[in-house]
């Protein structure tokens, strides 16, 4: 059975904006993205939102719903009370372009800073051999749909704009960890994780893991192991000795 629901949607652009109230029809089985589309069709034709698949796979429709970072297409209206006002606002960590659309260019810039997979120079195509266990370890990280909900949520950038230059965020630290765990990668990921990607900014609050729609265990399986790898290297007595000799 359909009902009339109450929505508040943030409308505005880079110069400012406000929450606007709407009363809108809601039908059984609908998700928040359906309601935004209905508002566009019936009351606010110029309301901007980004979406593509409506199946939780393209990562485009990220927004904050009642203050929680979520995919609009995967948030069922049945999870709210019928008399509850549902508030939809753009991702807070990135600059607003218009209404629910933000400029997520920060993430593309950080992606470009991760050095690509670097196999041994003498390895020829066909000689790339890996153990199944090494393949499986990275499968989890490969489920990422680049929705940037984790990037939006991590307090290290959400509450500290000034950290953006020096911190790549959970999604790209996870990429660094994935490459470091790759048995054929030869690049020095441990130093770059600390010095270029800001691994030290992460204090393991696990908020990134909580919001990941793909349920990737970002903190436990990527960030903490990466921290351990960095520490192992730092306190490895042979590395320590080598560094000392080199410094002389
Ligand atoms: Fe989204 Fe999860 Fe990928 Fe982060 S790790 S961008 S939350 S899918
Ligand atoms: Fe941020 Fe996730 Fe670490 S939320 S602090 S990157 S555990
Ligand atoms: Fe593709 Fe929501 S529209 S993830």
C-alpha cells in the first residue's frame, strides 16, 4: 500500500543551500533513489543527483541519508517508519556541485598517486605464477565499487580538510595494501604507505568498514595488516642495521 511520506532534500550549490521539504508518494518495495526520481518527475525537475545502475554496483548514488553515508539505490523505504521524515544530503567531505552531486575528484587524484603494479623486469607474459591463497587475499579488495562512502566517512579527512593533501583515505590505502600483498610486486609500498599516502593518519576507528556497501573488511584485512608490515620493516634488525650503515 502506498502512502504520503515526508522528505527533506538539500538543495543548493557551491555558494550555499538549504534543506527543502517535500511530501511525496511512496510505494511498496521502493528505495530512496526511487523517491528522488519521483521528486524530479513531479516537483523538482532540476534536482541534481548522480546514479547509474540502481543495483548497488556502479557506486554513483552515494549520499547521506538521515546523516548516515549510504547508497540511495540500496536503502529501502521500508527501513523507515511511515511518519518519519527522511533527510537526504550530499556527501559532506567533498565540495558540492549541485544538490546531491559532489565533486569527488579528490579520489581520482589519490588513485593516480598509487604507483601501478610493478612486476619483476625479467618476467615474461605467461610466467606470472601465483599461489591460490595470494589470489584469494586480494579478491575481497577487488569488490570495491568506488562509491567513496569510506573516503567520505573517515574522520581524518571528514573533519580535517587540511589532511587531504597528505592522506589518501581508506580506499587507496587498501589499494596500496593489496599491491604490497601481491607476491610479484616489486615496488616499495611500505615507505610510500607511510610517507606518501599517510597510513599514520589512520587510527583504526573502523568507520570506513562500517559504511562499505560491499562489506569489505577494509580495516581488519587491509589497513591493520599494512600497518603491521610497515612496523615489521621498521623494526627488522637487518633493515635497521642496513639503514645505519647507509647513513654513515
Ligand atoms: Fe565504497 Fe567500500 Fe570501495 Fe570504500 S572500499 S569505495 S566504501 S566499495
Ligand atoms: Fe579512517 Fe578507516 Fe582508519 S575510518 S581512521 S581509515 S580505520
Ligand atoms: Fe549504482 Fe546506486 S545507482 S550504486
